[in-house]
C-alpha cells in the first residue's frame, strides 16, 4: 500500500483501515516487541498501586475510617515519594518510546517499500533518532503552554452550546495531528525542529478541516470502543455481585471489598491494553494524513513514477 498518495476525507478512513488489514499483524507484532517490556512493567506497577489503593480505601470504609488512605500516605511519605519517582521515570520513558513507534515504523515502511524490515531495524532507527526524539520532547513542552491556552479558550467557547461540544474532538484532533506531523517531518532528517513544526502547519492548513476532522472522529471512535470494553465487564461484575443475594441476606463487607477490587483491577487492565492498541490506530491515521499532505505538496510519488518512466526509456 502506498503512503505517499493524495487523499481526501473519506480516503483517510479507508486507507487507515486498509493499512491495518494488510499490515496490522506486522505492525502490532513489532509494537509489542518494542514496547511490551515497558507496558508490562507499567501494568504490574499500576496493578499493585491500584490493589493497594482499593484495599486501603475499601478497608477504611469497612472499618469506618474514611481517612485511611491519607493517614497511610502520611505515615509512609518517603516510600510514596520513591515509588512516585520510579513510576514517573518509567512512565515517561515508556510514553516516549510508544509515541515515537508509529512515526518510526511508517518511516521504515516507506524506506523498505513495505513491511520488509525487522525489529532490529526499528531499534536501530530509535538509536539513530534518539537525539531528535529528545529535542522534539523538549521543544514540544516549550510550545505546549501557548497551545494549551489557545486550545482551552477554543474548547471553552465551543462548550457553551451543545453543537459546539460536538466539535470538541476537532480541537483534540488538531493539537494531536500538529505534534505528530511535526515529529514525522523532523524525523525526515531534512529540517530543524521549529522548521518542521512550521512546515507541517502549512501542510495541515491546506486540508485543515478534513485532516483534523478525521483525527477527531478517530479519537471519538477509540474513546467509545474503550468505554464499551471497560463498561461491559463492570456491569456484569456488579450484576453478578447482587444477582444471587437473597432477601434478608447480610453480605460480608470483606467479600464485597475483594469482589470490587477484582472488578476494578480487571477493568483497569482491559482499559490499559485496549487503550494502547487503539492509540496505535489513531496515530496510524495521523501518519496516513501526514504522507497524504506531503504528497499533495511535494508530489514525491508522482516524481518517482516519472523518474521510472525516464529510466525505462
């Protein structure tokens, strides 16, 4: 499947799913190879943190102590600070690696004219671009404040009316696409970071509503899918908890605590896994838009076809 191809609003959707159909197995296989260890560490750490939280909170309610969590934190402040720092460091590293995966994957996909590359090629690309990724992170944080202020003002204005609230995903889509496109342009090795942001903004502005509309709708679809996946087990768990309760039966608070803890942990783990999978799809859609806008402006694939015709002659 060609990535450098002029597309419209509908084709942004069609080609995103077409790419998944053709290359989804290869994409996700390498996503978990590269990100699996970090995701597993985060899941395990969050599991124990969530279990601890629910045990303390529910245990406090069972014993009539509503301030149990606050008291425990005050008594173990040093341990909490250490765990927070460790969790933060691992979380930031995992987030950076995960966020850069799709841009690097698509870059290699174009370079190798398809999925003819391995995990070692992806790792080499990470090593080669680690400096650029860190520069992008720092510069992205520097411009985050003005972007957040502007996006916040626009979101506040839109939230005044019901119709405006329906347009809020466009704000999220616009900011997300701007950052993703800036990183992908920067990884092309031809421009500096600020020039990359500026250049992609000019590309993005050419099909602004189609581009941010596509990304916004993908965010909504991903959000709804994640909500369904997590909400259904919650409903079944709650129903199962009370369906067999007989009249006059007084449930054991400890048993309710254990059941609710299991339900919440299952929901969290499902949400974490599904969220990671869906985020790849959202980023893939942004990648399809990036290469489409590049083709519209630079005619990269068209020029290649003309060069091949010249060679044939």
